[in-house]
């Protein structure tokens, strides 16, 4: 991946240990390979961050930002938006599952409008 991926996906996560692994697997399985996934752990007190760290250790497209306290979904997303490097930016909830071609279809549609 170059310094500027085609797509940054910001995932705000709070106490998402039960779902974040599946969400990350679906995002990393996209047909669009030039993607970065930024997980903003919003002060979770469960095992969210260690799960993201485990996935991140095997895939450099994943980034983790940990907030010390719970600031809310909007603040977490805003922090991820600041950190995003992609030409395009999208969001995902920590319990969303993306079909494999979703990111590619979204980018194609967006670029067709430019």
C-alpha cells in the first residue's frame, strides 16, 4: 500500500470485543486492496484493543488509535477522520459486516460522479 490508500475506513469502537474481529475480517477481505482501516478504540474496558492489535500484527493496513476515555462515537470518528490518509473516506460501525465488493463498488460510484 502506498502512503495514500484509495480508501480509509474509520471504525469507532467501544466495548466491541464480541464483534470487532468479524468486522475487521470483512473490511480486510475487500476486493479493493488499497485500503486502510483505522479503528478508534473509544476508551473500551473490554478486550477490543487486544483483538485489534492481533489483527493489526498480521495486516499493516490496520491502524489502532486508543482514546483514554469514552468520548462518544462522533468524537471517535472525528479522530479517525483526522488520521485518515485515503483519497476517499468511509465509516463503519464496529458490528458491521461488508460484502467483499462493497468498497470497490462505492469507490467506482463516487469516482463516476467526479
